[in-house]
C-alpha cells in the first residue's frame, strides 16, 4: 500500500493555469494573436462568439478547440494552435505568470507527507515546459502530463488515469482531481476520483462547477489541505 492520509488520498492531480498558476488574460491574448494569424474570425461578432467558446472550453486540449473553431480545417487549426502556443510561451517567458498563492507550499507539504502530486494541462508540451521553466518548477511534482499520443486531453479521464498509473496509486478512490474549469471536474468524475474539485481562481464559476457535477467547490487550492483532512 502507498502512503495515504487518514482520508485515504494518496494522489492529487492538479491543473496548472488558473489552479496552481496565475495567468490572468494570457489565454485571451494568445487566442487573439492566433485568430489574427490564422484568420479564424471574419467579423468582431465572430470573434466574440469564438472568445466565449474559448472561455467555455477552457482546460481542454487547445488543438481540439482550434479544430472546432476552424470548422475542421486542419491546416488552419494547426496554424492557429502553433501561434497560440508561441504567443503564450512568450508571455510566460516575459514573466507574466506566477504561482497561485500557497500553491507551492501545499504541493510541497503533500509530497512531504507521502502524497503524490501530478500537474496536468490542456497546453502542448512546449508551453507546459515554458511555464515550468518560468516558475522553476522542474522538481515540484511526481508527474507532469499534457495531451499527446495515447493520452487525450480533458474532459477525457486519460491524464488523471495516466497520473494514477505512473505514480502506482492503489485505486481511483485514493485520487483527488482539482482544477478551475468544468472540464477538470468532468475529467475527475470520469476517472472515478474520490473527489473532483473546482477552484474559483480561474476560468469558471460556482454555477458552472455545480452543473458539471463537482463534488466540492473551493475558493482556491489554499483550502485543499482542509478538504483532504476532512474527507471521511
């Protein structure tokens, strides 16, 4: 048996942007750059509809989002995605992201107690690496995951289950999934996690989390240790 808290939690799967990483507005800025580069929208009204879709689907694999926005035009979707990732990584490299308050301490505290930690994202590997480089987070987690071959992005359960397998966690009931979007919550539910938690520091609000079926809604990851301690 792996190390566990009294509640039985031995793995916490964290989202990055909006959950453990503060990146206010960077997704919107990067999307507008991608739109301008690839010509996804024809009018301001088009652009507004697309921005709303980007907000609603926050947390999901970005290439999948761009495939939808391009109407299935793969070349346009790839061009938009590439520009999005380039712009976002540049903003991050310029210092426009920081840890969510208390996130580092909580992750470190969990790991010191034998609880494994995974960091997941809907961004491509290069962008995820840019965030990790900017924050100096190279050794902060046991596992770092993003969508790729054989691992679908949210709201599929793949990243949570990959984290469970790679950390050799005993059961999905020993896993907690936390994020700032409905897609994070749905991922946790589909993966069978003991708790699927929404935090109010990012893209989505309490009503969206409730609709998605969140087991818990917290103001931020700062409240996570209390939740873990009280999971009966």
